[in-house]
């Protein structure tokens, strides 16, 4: 399985403002790039914090790209995957609509009634971990389900945990032309933070796009 993390951040490294509401950082050309990355993926993963903050659809928006997927025998949209230890995804969340398959990764601590509600909405549940989703086990289950190219779109808590678990192969960031500031604003990698064993990255490309820059890194093994 190949895991690519893609996120947009302000010039000061924030994914959003301290109010954690959805905010546009990318320009039109970057959203097209993200659309192509989605179209080349089997699954798109987010944390439930992102679902609660943004209610994303995580679908491929450009018709041409959707056609490309159909020609290649892939479903019109990649599967959507939510890391959601306590099964907090609202039943009316856009990720549970009919546009694509949806997987919810939960822990054993997720209440049974919440799990049933999500299953009733058509989600496939994967249980891994006692209190928090065990990402190594959950991603192994996704691989077993046939997913090869996996894209992660955030947020900062999930991205940190994926780096911590050694699951990230590539990191792509769009750095936009704005400053959010705020010590409580989400950054690219939040969680506990590393004090040793920092992931080491190799820069693979730098591209000027819209009024910002796309930085692509591979994670050293
Ligand atoms: N600019 C961008 O590209 C993006 C911005 N965002 C922003 O990020 C913010 C949401 O990010 P966060 O609050 O960090 O939430 P998040 O999206 O990273 O979700 C965190 C939640 O994931 C669940 N989870 C399950 N297993 C986990 C594990 N092993 N490790 C970590 N989390 C696990 C937990 O319930 C945890 O509360 C919002 O403000 C959103 O707008 C989100 C995605 C992309
Ligand atoms: N690439 C990118 N640029 C931005 O400026 C953004 N705010 C985000 N946010 C991510 O995209 C999700 C929304 O997806 P839909 O348009 O609803 O499909 C949002 O939840 C973030 O993960 N990304």
C-alpha cells in the first residue's frame, strides 16, 4: 500500500484558523491538482475531527477525471475512510452519502449504538485498537480490502499519528499566501509531537502554483 498525505497550509503552517472552520487556502489550480490526486487514489482518509469541522464530501469533482476512473474500471469515486475511535461521525455527514463506499475505522471503545447507526447508513466498520484506532492494524485491513493507493487529507491529529506509526510514504503540502497564526490553530502534524526519532524527508519537487508553492517529499525508510 502506498500512502500519500496531502494538505494545504498557511505560510505559517496552519491547516485552519483557531476556530477550526473550513477555510480555503488552495487556489483553483491546486484544487485541480488535488482532484487528480483523488482520482488516482483507491481511498481517501480523514480523521473525524475533519468530518466534524468541514463535513467534506471527498469525491472527485472533475467530470473528465471521473470518466478516466470509469474507463480504468475503478468506481466513479475512491472509497472514503474516516478514522473515528468513538464512532462520532454524524449520520447525516456528507461522507456517508451514496457517492462512494465509506469505511469507518473505530476502536473497541466506540458505543454499540453509534456503530449500528453508521452501519445502518451503509458504512463498513473496521474495529482496531482498544481505546483509539490502531492505525497499523486498520491500514492492514484496508490493504486486505484491496486498497493500494491511499490518500490522506488530514487533519493534524491523524497526520501526526500516521507519521508516528511509520505509515506515510509521501507528503505533499500546498503552502498558501496567508498567515493564520494562533497557538491553538491546527498544524500539519499535531498530536503529542516528536522529541526523538523525527521522520526524515527527501524533497522530490517544488512547484509554484496559484499564489503559493507545492512541496513534495518522500519519507526516508
Ligand atoms: N487545510 C487542509 O488541507 C486541511 C485542514 N483540515 C482542518 O483540520 C482540522 C481538523 O483536524 P484535527 O482536529 O486535527 O482532527 P483530525 O481530522 O486529525 O481527526 C482527529 C480525530 O481522529 C480520530 N482518530 C482515530 N484514531 C486516531 C489516531 N490513531 N490518531 C489520531 N487521531 C485518531 C480521533 O477521534 C481524533 O479525535 C479542521 O480545522 C479542518 O478544517 C483538515 C484537513 C485538511
Ligand atoms: N487541498 C486543500 N486545500 C484547501 O484550501 C483546503 N481547505 C482543503 N481542505 C480539505 O478538503 C476537504 C474538503 O473536501 P470536499 O471539497 O468537501 O470534497 C476538507 O475536509 C479538507 O480535508 N484541501
